[in-house]
C-alpha cells in the first residue's frame, strides 16, 4: 500500500512539473541604432527614421534619435543634408535622379555610419492590368473552435510588366477603396432624409509583393503576376447591412527596385512566414546594408532603400460572377482620398461609376 501511495505521489509530482511555464532567455539587443529609410522620385515618400532598439520584453516607449547628422551623397560627390522635422524623422529637400548612385551617411555621438551605394532604377511601368475569376479558400475558426473551410468567389487582379537590363525587379503595394450608397426609407411625403455616399479603405497588410525574372528563366517580362483579390460580394467589406456597394477604386503603387533591395525583402518575407521549425531563417540572416565606418564591430540594424516609383489608379465593377463582364477603366484623376468617410446628398469629387 505504501509503495502504491509513493508511486502515485511521484506521478502527480511529475505531471505538475510539466505545467511549469518556460520563459527563454532572449538575447539583449538594447541600445543598437536602427535605421528605417526610403528614397524615391516622389519627395512625399522620402524619409530617414532613426531609433534605438529595445529588449524583447521591454514596455518602454520608442527612443527616437534626435540631433543626428543625416546626409545623402550622390555619385560620391554631391551632399544633401537632411532636416529633422520631428523626433528621429529626417527628410531631404531633394528628389533623386534615375541612374545616379546614392549613399546614406549619418553620424551620431562619436560614430559614423554609411550605407552601400545604390543606383536608382528607371521609372517602372505596367504593360497591362487585368482580372480573372478565382475561388479563394480560407480556414475560419467556427463557434466550436474548429477550423472550417470557406470558399469565396472572387476576382484576382494581375499585371504584366517588362524586364530590361536596367529594370529587373518590382515591388507593389495597393489600396482598395469600396464606394457605398445609403438611401433612407421614405416614411412620408414630407420626409427630408437625404442619401449618403461613402467609402471605406482596404489596405495591403500581407508580405512584400515582389516580381522579377524567375530563376533560370530567359523571359524578358513578368507575366500574370497577382496583385490582390477581392470578393464579388462587396457587402463583406462594409460595416452596415444598409450600405449598398457601389464598386471599387483601386490604387496600385509600383516600385522599381534594385536586386539588393529585392533580396532584402525576400529574406524579410521568409522571416515573416517562419513557423518555428528547425530550418526557418534566423533574424541574423536578414542583414541590412548599413555599417559603422569608424568601428566595424559595432552593430547597426536597418536598410537604405532606393527605388523608382509610379502610381496607377483604376475603377472596377467586378459584377456578380465569372460570366459577368467586368467593367475596368484606368483613371487619370488623382484626388487625395481619406481612408473612410461619407457625404450627404451629393457624391464626393473623386466618385467613379460605370460611365465616367
């Protein structure tokens, strides 16, 4: 009997020990300079953001780096000084030029940092943009906590683009704006209720959308590259059953990027997709292109990105299914459209429809 009790106690002790929460030691990377930068032919997108890293479990506010000297060097000769417009955020009163080489140079405290030189590619272009019917399949957790497969009829937007010796790689971002209408019910002849015309925005929150020549391919163009997919049922993107979908305005931002940027974004995509397996890429493999000139052993995180840029805008009526003719029209009006809103009685100035 005593042996049975002893064995039972040992079993419960072992079981309880399995419930102990394991908190791994995370490598401390505090006080390492982090550089986020972006340079294009659109001056509204150009910036350099400087901050200090924090420990993994830290809840401290971000430490932005003010007072640094930030410069842009063109072809190793011309210097353009950055202006700090807010804590840690620097801009340039200069628009870079296609075909010229640029280096990001900065100094902070006693250290000098510099990027590898990057040549700005030619301005990109889309040869054609079109859509195809697609059935999207996604797993959704149901009310019982069980994954359930759902099929959604949708329309996929694709592009074709050329590849040249000077233009090998592209990156795409997008913004999809669904227009909606609301017509209040008429309760009497004296009713003064007015219709509402509104809009909501769906952003690209996925991995970096990259396009370029396939490995071992000799093709001189990108073919049928997917940009985004949207369901035929526009109501799923609205927050009220009384709002009637009135089709889409799609904004596609196309960047021509050098190979070094393409390789960097690919590594980030691999890191984002990591699931904790033994062969997942480690963060140490996602190296930037910045280094400390006067102390080669000093760490610095970040990447200096130089890319060319062009924006495209389209109006789409996807219809109700694969047999319905899609209405597609490229837009030449570039209004500044807020993320969401509505207007009473009349359409907003940027409003689009099937006819104009």
